[in-house]
């Protein structure tokens, strides 16, 4: 246990922060070393500061940790950030300047051309931009981001298709869970018996982040992909799991069987490396007429797999299907921990 790499969690008392705490408490390579939150929580025991929301109990080793204030000195070099974006921007830069290796869930730095927006199955090669990041920004640490939760699901489903056929156009309509808004999130009176056709900033993220992730890395720079994404984002009264209805124009002719085979055959570097948080199958094709379903499939692959199904022809764009993934695991804490595992194996945490 003692040779595990210590890690701190910023925003540790929030929805995503609790998933980090839970993952790190049981991780073979990283250990939970420090928890950081707002002035409301600083100075308290984690168990007293945090309204624990996960069904598994709060890990014993977290209970007695004293919550540190933002910008506190941290002995852990690895820092996972689950801060709100308006706070994360400057704080994450501050920690990167101080030599910390920051893995952020916030949107603040995602579209910075020197910051990798990583989903290890999709664009593990983009981690190489960190050398340029450090050189150009002069930081001894670095910042790595993971995508917005709905972009994470979409890009995981699109990557097998991009590899096999290329992509020309993507249209996506989401049904996003309430936990995506953090805790306490929306008031129950706003969301019970309701669907809200607006999530601030979400459509712009879904239309830009996949292009960065599905782009290339060459000559020390990231180059976005050049297809178009159009997104409708809706909040619905589910607790966890973002369901997405996707229509796609592929870059080459392909039958539905070809597309199904591309989903089935899909695997990537995290699976080859057997990274601890990587699901055995990153994309799971369901063939039942009514799957994937939010409640039944959101925890597939321990919340790290993307389930796809209802694959059929689209009379407008070519093919269409439904994709589903966990916003809190693949779309947040699990994705970020997987990024850190990838960078450890690549020698970037030394
Ligand atoms: N929820 C998701 O599914 C999801 C998915 C992907 C990405 N994200 C992103 O992850 C981040 C965290 O989201 P969340 O859903 O976990 O939010 P949340 O439940 O509202 O938690 C926010 C956390 O940040 C802390 N915090 C708030 N204001 C602070 C301040 N001024 N200084 C220091 N700490 C502060 C809170 O501490 P206190 O308890 O002390 O207030 C809490 O620990 C956001 O950037 C979000 O966009 C969320």
C-alpha cells in the first residue's frame, strides 16, 4: 500500500469529488492523501463536512481527513479537480505552476490548445502535447482535462465509427440525468414530472469538445477534426446516466452489419495495458429492441463502458443509434482517474 502515489481531491465534498474519494480509497496505484473544498468545509473532518451521496459507505480512510482550504499547500503532486468551473480556472493553473499534475473535470481549460482533452481509448496520443504545455507555459506541473459528461459518452460511441469509416455529420439529442448538475443541483419541483430542454453551455460543449478529441496530434500541436456536430441537450428526471440519440453520416459506405461489427470489435490502448479503471469492453453493443436503458445499463463496465443499441438506418443522415454512459464515472471521476493511469504508464507522472 505504501508505494501508492498520493493524490489530493479538490472539490472533494461535491458529487464528482465523492466519486474520486471512493475510487482513490480502493485504487491499486493511487491513494487518497488530501481533501480540499470551500471555506464552508475547510477545517472540518471530511465526514462532518460532506453530505455523502454514494450508495457504498464513505471510505474509512477519508472520514477523519481534515478538509483543506482552496490553494492550501499539498504534499501530493497528483491532484484531481472536481471544482466548479468558475473557481477551477485560476486555481488549477496555480497548482500546475507549483509543480502539481492536475487532472481536471472542469470546463475551464478543456479547449486550450495546449491542454489535452483526454479519453484514453479515443485519443491517448494527445497526452504528448503536455511537453509543449510545460515548455510554452513554463509550468513545472501540468493540466490534463476530461470532457463534459455528455461529450464523453458521445465521443466513446463515435470513435469506433470514425476509425472504421470516417465521420461527416453528427446530430445528437440528449436525455441527461440530474446528477450531472452536481449537488443539490436542480430543485425537485423543477425536475420531478418534467424534462427541461436547456442545460446552460452544454450544447456548445458537445459541438466543440468531440472535434478536439477526435482530431489529430502532429508537429507538437492538436488539430481538431473537421466534421460538424449539432446537439440538443435536455435534462430529464433520471438520477445518473446520460442517454443520447445519435444520427450520423459516415465518411464511407457501410451496412448496419459493418457498423455493428465496428462497435463489437472496438478496443484500445487502456484495454491492452489493462489499466485498473479501464472496462474490459469500452463499447457494448446491445441488440435488444429496448436497450440501452438508463437504469439498467448505466453501470456497465463499472460505469466506464458506453452502451450502444437501437442501431438502424436514418433516412436523413445514414445511421442512427442510442448511446448511454455514466456521467459521474466515465463522464467525470472515473475518466479522470483513467487519464492518470494512462499518464503513469507513459512515464509522465515521474
Ligand atoms: N456531476 C457530473 O456528472 C459532472 C460530470 C463531468 C464534469 N463535472 C464537473 O465537475 C465539477 C464538479 O461538479 P460537481 O457536480 O461535483 O459539483 P458539486 O456537487 O456542486 O461540488 C462542487 C465542489 O466544489 C467545492 N466548491 C464550490 N465552490 C468552491 C469554492 N469557491 N472554493 C473551493 N471549493 C468550492 C464544493 O465544496 P463545498 O462542499 O465546501 O461547498 C464541492 O466540493 C464541475 O466543474 C462540473 O462541471 C460534473
